[in-house]
């Protein structure tokens, strides 16, 4: 996958998996996270995919996997929190599961 960038995104107000802002570029930077738990959505977990998400907003945001997928040891469809000022890398080794690394 070639590197692609997207800046200035707004996380879905009120949060939730349905209707969450789609992460579609290799590197994505959210600048508007108006309230805690506003959300973004990863595409379906397919082996070989990697996405880096930066939360440059004012509040913690939730990143959801694609419907039926999981992140780390969370249950299917559960959100992964990315605090304000943090970045997370999501990578897929096994279809249906995202692994995540969160910055300190």
C-alpha cells in the first residue's frame, strides 16, 4: 500500500460505530474531537493493512474496527480509545483482527 495522508478530520460527534468517520488513508490526523468518545472507523481488517491515526483533538476519541472485527483482545465491534495528543498504529496480520500500538 502506498502511503497516503489525510489531515483535518472530524471524529463523529456522539461516537458509535455506525456513521463513524472512515479512516481511509495510511496516515490520518483528526483535529476535531469535540467531546470524549467521538469516533472513527477502520476498514475491514485484511492481512497486510496498516493505518496510523493521530488524535490532535481536544478529547479522547474512539476508533472502531469494521463491523464484526476486533482490535487487540477487545470483543468484536469494541472501540479502542486514543487519548488527545496520542497516536495509534493499527496493523492486520490475521483477517478480522487489528493489532494496535498506542504512543506513550
